């Protein structure tokens, strides 16, 4: 393993900002794995740390295939992580809205450019991603329909679902989108939480990446890793969005992955002063609960569940 | 008349209302004055006040409809938050929204629906807390043919015709222009402050445009003739190092290539870490207002002449 500084920025009063990568193997740039792009993506950081730990062991055992190299970048936003902010500390910009970056541009454009220059030539790009609404997804791989997407390769992760996303205008400046445009096979892995750590989901995400690396011939047998699931493919726009009718305190009765039938009681929204029921949220369809929003206070019309219709 | 554009209940004993003031006389055209998408941009507040005040003073001069939307993001304005509080979302990246989307998307959809159909919309922004801007319109090349002639009546110093960017397709202006409502984006001043001269200047311009539209018969000034420029004439100066920026020029100064723009200094060591010189002859139309800079922070933009 070689530890390398991919990008560095000197600060007025803080320690230098560094994007640090961990390189395994030699030769062809086979796979790059990026963890936290935002300061609150602690689960994504931790997942990378476990991957680094595992790859270090595999490399010592000679199980990285000859002529293949893997780069892991656990965090691209240490400055925000260390002060518990999601976006860049000074101007609140999102590094994941700055790709492919610009090396003469604004600070976060430079960070994106510095990172992208290092990782754009990898054959496969994997990002541990998070959603802007706090909540928990059923673990899945997400790929954008840019015309370069490869669903069959996404199956190699062995995660239960593959979600196909039709890019929206703001997606065109994300890492995943630009990786694809630069002809890498790009995958976003969503495994569980964001700002808290769920160990089961971390294990699942690490194993998913190891499965992918093994099936792509980048590592040899990764040990006792389960083969995973035969993935179902879901179009994101076909997920059934379940919204609150009223605002208030939400009492949830189902977890991600639950099977529900039309009419099942998913949640109650309560009056925050007297506890009376303001609205009941019923499942509009038979299916599997794919996403559960996690905040205790909810707005009216807030999206609180996404369900895969059976 | 004060009208509610959309109302959403918040979790604990409060409703979020986006409101507008509709001032109407006669059957002439409709202009919408929109601001407050970013909660830290306040210049538009004074423009809305000024327009409303003049309409109150001379109601007989109006022959049409003026809709004033002073706060598209009321929670942001109230809490000094640029985005939508609670979501950490830039409101100007969620348009046109969706009727059955989450709260933010629903609000965006209602806003677009309410403004759509105006004969002209003026979407007023105030840069951010970091940069000071001269009064200017920002127009996408795709809409320049239709919008530049309108912008020339707004009494602005500058019209910047910029390249189209896919990411900007989520803005209010793009959504409205795509829906057939001509929408001009005005940028001026600086975040969290009010620059009275600029606000009066734009208010004068809005009445000039209303006069041109045939909905204002009151007295108007002869609008300034703005410099109309494309991307190629704009030079960017970004910080070469982190530090404290101390300007040596005033905003709107004419400079020559090599002129001294300012220093980035280290208060700890007393060393000038970067001496910033102008890369061209021109006017400093954007100037850094907030002193702390990271490497890459925008220091100035110069309109090359």
C-alpha cells in the first residue's frame, strides 16, 4: 500500500487541507473508490477505512492481481468533517457539484479538478454516496443513464437492487456523471446511513466492492465474502414516493426492506403539542420499502418513504 | 392586494407562506418583480419597497399589473440562510419543481405556476456575502435575442451575455424562460447589505421598462446605456494563496494591465503572500468584499475594454 497526497491546499490558520489516497497493486488503473465528498458522510468514510484495511491484507497475501491497481480515497472534504459541516466551510459549496472541476477556478472547483485529474483514467469508479434527505436506503447500486451505463457490471456488486437514474441538470456536475462521460464505468453505492455508523451496512458495502473487484479480475478470492444477491433493476422514476399529508412529529412503523401491501399503516403524523393524530400514512401500493426518511419532525408534503412497486 | 402564492404547514405551530403584492389598474400587461430566492441576498428588498412606494404614490399612472414577490425563501431571509433552512438546498437549483414532490419542489412548482404568464419577470439577486457586483443583467446566449433589448431599459451598467450551462437549467429564470415567460436575472450589490444607490437605480429602470411596456404613464428617466458583453471580455482573478485580501482599488474602478488590485496578506507573519495585479485594461465590475480567502477564491472580475 502506498499512501499519497492527491491534492493539497494551504490555509491561513488551519493545517493544510489534504485529499489523501491509498494505492494498492501496480499497473493498469483498474478501480478507484471514493468515500466522503461531504463533511457529514461518516458512514462512507468508515466504509472506506474498512476497505483500506481489507485491501492492505489482500495485498500482503498477494491477492491483488498482477498488473492491476486500486486507489481508495476515503475523504475529499476533511475540512468540513472536522467542523461538522456538510459543505465547504467558507462558501458552503458542494464539491460534488463541481466536477470535472477547474484548476484555475474557485476553491472547490480546484479541489474537484485536483481529484478528478488523479482518478479520471480509472476503468471503474465507485463512490459511496449519500442522499440529501436524512434517511436510510435498502443497499443498492445507482447508475446514471448517460448512454455509457452498464447494468450487467452493476450486478457484480451483489447488492439487492440496481437503481437507474435519469440525470437531471444538476447531476451533470457530479463525480459519477463525469466519470461516465470520461468513459469510466461509474457506480454509486448507497449503503445505509450517512452521519451515523451502521456496521452491518458497512460490511455489506465492503463485501459488495470486493465482489465487484473479484469478478472484474482485479483481486483474487477475497476470502469469506458472500456472493450477494441477484439484483433487481429499478428505474428511479418508478419508485413510489410517499408523502406526509400534514406536518408534525412522525411515528414510523416500518423499516427499509419491509414488505408492505396497499393500505398498510406506515406512519402516523402527530400534533406536536397534544399527541393527537393529524394524519395516517398508508401504503399506496404493494411493494418493498426502499427508503425511509429519518427525521422526527416532518413537513407537509415531505417525502418520507420510497417504495418499489411489486 | 396581498395574495398567498403557496402555504405549507410547518411541524410546530407555524405556517410557511410565500406571498405577493398584486397592484393592478386597467387591463395592460403584467410585470413580476421577484427576489429573495437566496436568504442572504437583500438588495431586492429595497427595490421591492421602492417600486411599491412609487406605485402607492402615483396609482393613476398604472395601466396593468405589477406583482411583487419579495421573499421566495422567507425562512432563509428570516434566519440569514442562503439556501432553504432545514434542507441545505440552493432554492435556485430546484426549479421548475413538482406538484407532487417534496415540500421544496412543491413550493418551486407553485412559484413557477404563479409567475408564469407574466409579460416580463425581473428576478433580482445580490451576489453573495463574498463579492460586490455592479448592477447588471445576466443573460444566457439562448435567450439573448429576446432579453437583451428588454435589459437595455433597466438602467443597468452592464449586460453579461454568458454561455449556457446545463446546471443552470434548474434555475427559476431558465424554467420561466422555457415556459415562455421572459425573465431577466439582475445581479447587483453584495449579500446581507443594501446599497441604496443601486436599489434606486434598478427601481428607476423597472419603471422605464414598464413605461416601454405601456403600463406606466408616469415620468421616467432616460435609462443608462449598459455595456453589453460576452464571456470572452470578462477576466477572472482568483486568489493564488490563502490569506486576508486587502483591496487597493475601489469597486467599479477603471484599471490598466499591471495596475495594483490588492494584496493577500498573512497577519501572522506580516508577509504579503500574493500581490494582485490586473491582467488587462478594463473595469473592476466584481470585487471581493469578504476579506478571508482560500486559494482559488474569486477576488475580482474585470470587464476588458
